C-alpha cells in the first residue's frame, strides 16, 4: 500500500505519459544535468534526469525538493569525480 500523499493519480500519470511521448527521439547524453524548472527543455537528456523532469511536470509542487536533491547530488558527484 502506498504511503498517503505519495501516489500520483491516474490522470497525472496519463498526462506525464503523453508529455513523455513528445520527447521520443531527442538527444541522450549520459550524466547531463536537466533544468527541472524549464518546461520547454528538449534535451539533451540523461535517463534519470528525464524521469525526474517528467515527475516535476506531473507534480510541479515537487520542484523545490528536486532542486535541493540535484544540488546535493551535484556536490557529491564533484567531490567524487573531481
């Protein structure tokens, strides 16, 4: 059973799926950051970044949490790779 407040509605899921289909064929690049606050982004995409971007499109109230997560992940990636 899903935790209350964490599941998305079927309508939201359908909206996300329809939007995702509009991006089929766009350029992919491993590790590229994607601006979650840009609803007009058309790539390049990283697979995980694409899923996160789609999630924000379906639940825009989650954008601030995504920003914090990406900043933390970027800092960790820099410390490991740099």
